[in-house]
């Protein structure tokens, strides 16, 4: 008898988020390759968690900066609390669209707005 395994959640990485992850990995790898690997594992684990629970993150009110920033949320990467995933739950609630992965010291609203038109 076949088991009904639910489909994995959709996790859509926008180009800027992919670049962010690659840049963070490269920066950490230059200093500590093991820490860089730990970061990627933690990021994957956190993304999967957000895909399953898309409303887990804190809502952000960045619409005064740019109307296109509506419905965004932020959630820290486990074990790397200074790195935050900026995302929007899918309308179907079965996944997320990830816009950015940024250090908490960065200007997240501006950095996110400048990449909204990335394909």
C-alpha cells in the first residue's frame, strides 16, 4: 500500500537571496570553512521550517518605504541569529518566496526594495 507523503513545501529563492547566501558562505569560508558549512546547513534547515510554517516569522511594516514590500516577514537563521531571512508566504500557504538573507546590521528595507524587480 502506498503512503500519502505530503509534497515538500515550495521554497522559492529570488536571485538576490541566492546571491546573499553565496556571499555569506564565501565570507565565512574565507575565515572558517567549517563554520561556512554549518551556515549552509542551518540556512537549509531554517528555509524548510519556514516553508512548512510560512507565518512563523515576524511581520514587517515596510510599506511606507515601498508599497511592494507588503506582507513580508523576517526570521533568523537558527544558530546564526544575526542573519535574517526576508520572505513572503505564498498565497497558498504551502511555501515561501525568499527575497533576501541579510545581516541584522544591514539596512534590510532598502536592500530588499532595491532588488524587487530582479528576475
